[in-house]
């Protein structure tokens, strides 16, 4: 697992302050940093956490940091839901960013805020409390909030492994791809998101064009494509050497069982299982560089 490091501009966006403020904190010794061989400043996650723990001086400079202290709620996802429901997208975005800082990882943000908030969107729709336009508006904003978090994550190292993400045909639940790709990005992977409703042939095209170390297929709507789709992806000539991880709440038990017997196919249905799969399939940097040179 790589050491998570941030650049000064990333940290400035995260904390809602100017880049010059971050540099001042560093210059005054409030925030530790290291230098890259090229002389650029990098802030390690552990140094950021230490800074946040002793942030009294910094807090008065930062609206986001000040908010982080005020907002101690029992159900963080409810607050996020209510801000979007109440048409406060900017406050919702700030709240999510502040949560990212206090929870320390995108994975935690997804588990404690995004996933339960989306379940509530579905439940509120079922109860007739929100209409379809609310659902579309709110999930559109969740998607943009999540994509904004991706700019806070460190860029992958040179030679990092690459994962490909796709919803099976007839599945439009794209948010699942956004969540999973952020988790992979946080674990140091390069990510290519193909989006909804992806025909098998498109996966072949992507795998032929560059080295793909993991293919991730999701299905949330049970009426979407079934196991025959996974079989056809598995059989594609350029996908053959890449492992496939499949997940999502739309698969039938019979399909899950069949997948357990398929070679180079893993069924994983939680973020923890997904992170496990990423760790298992990330080639070590040396082997990976050698492989890439050989393949190119
Ligand atoms: C948002 C949403 C939509 C949005 C999607 C917007 C977008 N850009 O993604 C829109 C409005 C487009 C939509 C459409 C529909 N939806 Co919808 N939708 C939802 C909602 C509210 C949230 C879904 C979501 O994003 N969840 C976040 C995901 C990722 O969480 P999760 O599924 O729990 O997954 C977790 C794990 O399973 C794991 N995981 C998920 N995928 C994967 C993959 C891998 C590889 C791994 C390792 C792990 C993993 O990670 C997640 C986080 O912990 C759910 C309600 C709910 N309770 O889930 C309904 C829900 C999924 N939708 C449903 C339905 C029926 C539909 C429609 C058919 C409605 C309609 N009549 O048109 C259409 C289907 C269109 C289609 N062809 O796909 C049903 C599905 C029921 C079923 N048995 O299939 C649900 C459950 C609502 C309900 N209770 O009725 N929907």
C-alpha cells in the first residue's frame, strides 16, 4: 500500500483555504512536509492528521475546519441527505469535504455517509416523500460531490496498476462505479470508468488498447444482464489474462454461485471485499514495470 501524500494545492482545496495559507503553515512549522527529489512539497497523511489534532491556530483561518468542530452529529449521512433534500448543494459539498478530512479516507466517507444516504433516497422514494425529479437531482449532486473528492486524492505513482469499471448492459446505476473507482484510486490504482450499459466488445477494445490489471463489473438492477455477460467478457481474447471482480446487489444467488466456480472471476459484494481484491491483484511495482515493458 502506498504512503498517502498530498500536494499543497490539494490540501488547500481540502481545507477551503488559499494555497499560500498552507505554505505559511509549513513555513511556520505548524504543518510538517517532505520534499520530493524535484524539490516539491508533499504532506504525508500522518502529518496532516497530527496538524488537524492541534489545529487551534489553523481553525480560525479555515471555514471548513471550523465547521468540522461544530458538526458532531449522530448520523452523519442524515445531515448530508437533508442538505441535498433542502437544496443546499454548496453546504452539502462542504460537509462532505469536512467529513473526508475528519474520517481520513474516501472509503470511510462512502461507508458512513454516501451509501446510507443513497439507501435513504430509495426508501424516501418508496415512502412517497420524494418524487423522481428529487431522486435524479439528489443523485446527480452526489455524483458531482464524489467526483470532487477525487481531486483530493493523490495521483497514482508511475507504473501503478489500472482497473477498468463498467456497469453490465441494461444497468444505469453509475454511482456504484464512481464509488468503486474512488476506492481504487485511494488504494493507488489508475482507473478507467466506462460507465453504464457497457457491451462486452467495448471491454475488449479497452483491454486491447492498454494493460488492464483488473476488470470490475457491477450490477445493481436485478433486471439487467445476467451471468452470460460475465461469461462473454471472460472469453474475450484480450481480457483473458485479466482477473474480473463482479459485485452489486442485482445478482441472483444462482449467478453468484456460478461465479464462484468460474476461473479468474471473483464475486465481492462489499467495499472491504473490494479492497481485499485490489490488494490481491496489484502487481508489485517491480514485476509490474517489467510486465509493462514486455507487453509494450
Ligand atoms: C440512485 C438510484 C437510481 C438512479 C441511479 C443514478 C446513478 N447515476 O447511479 C436512477 C434514478 C437512474 C435509478 C434507476 C432505476 N432504479 Co434505482 N436506485 C437508486 C438507489 C436510490 C441508490 C443506488 C445506489 O447508487 N446505491 C449505491 C450502491 C453502490 O450501493 P449498494 O447497491 O448497496 O452497493 C454496495 C455494495 O453492494 C457494494 N457494491 C456495489 N456494486 C459493487 C460492485 C463490486 C465489484 C463490488 C466489489 C462491490 C459492489 O458497494 C456498495 C457500497 O457499499 C437505489 C436504492 C437502494 N436501496 O440502493 C435504487 C434501486 C437500486 N433502483 C431500483 C430500480 C428498480 C430502478 C429502476 C428500474 C426504476 C425504474 N422503474 O425505472 C431504474 C433502473 C434503471 C436501470 N436499467 O438500471 C431498485 C432495484 C431493485 C432490484 N431488485 O433490482 C432499488 C433497490 C430501489 C428499490 N428499492 O426499488 N436508480
